[in-house]
């Protein structure tokens, strides 16, 4: 079984190279690292709605790059900085995942960067698909 890494050379805030891949694929499984509302190495401004759209957009771009779609996502992990953002986040999340709802965990957590939401996922696609 081979392992393929996507975006191992990514740059984060302050122009520093990040020590992890955006995603790793092995045996039909794709593990996507946590995505935040980052654009050009910086967190975008805005409320939970804007940051949710951007974080999910970043996640979907990685899925697409690897040849996966939202229909292949089997699990999502979500970290919210403020639990009061839960319902606003859910409304946006449903727009993207409502037709193919994966398993999900959503917790409140202090963030390592100045963002309102982080989201990761695991996707599966049989090799013959």
C-alpha cells in the first residue's frame, strides 16, 4: 500500500513552513488535516459565518485535489472557539454536508491560531471507484 501526501510544503501564518501535510491518502482513505479560515497564510477576518465558509471551502479544495468529493466524507471533526457559534456554524455546515451527512464530533476549544472554527475530515473512496 502506498501513501501519498498532499501539501506537505504548505506555509502558515508568518510565512513559516508547517510541519504537517494538508492531507494523507492510503488504501482509499484520505485524512484531511484541520482547516481554518486561512487565505495566503493569514486568517481572514469576519464572523463565524465567513470563517465557516472559508474553512469548509479549504477542506473541499483539498478533497477535490485528491479526487474525492463531499459524498466520500465519512467523519468530520469540528472545533469552535465560542460555543455560542454552534447554531450559526450548523446552518452553514448543513449547506455543504446536508445531502451526504457524515459522522461528526463538534467541541468547544481554545484555538492555536486566532480563528473561530477548525474542521478536519476523513474520507473513503474504493480504489476502483
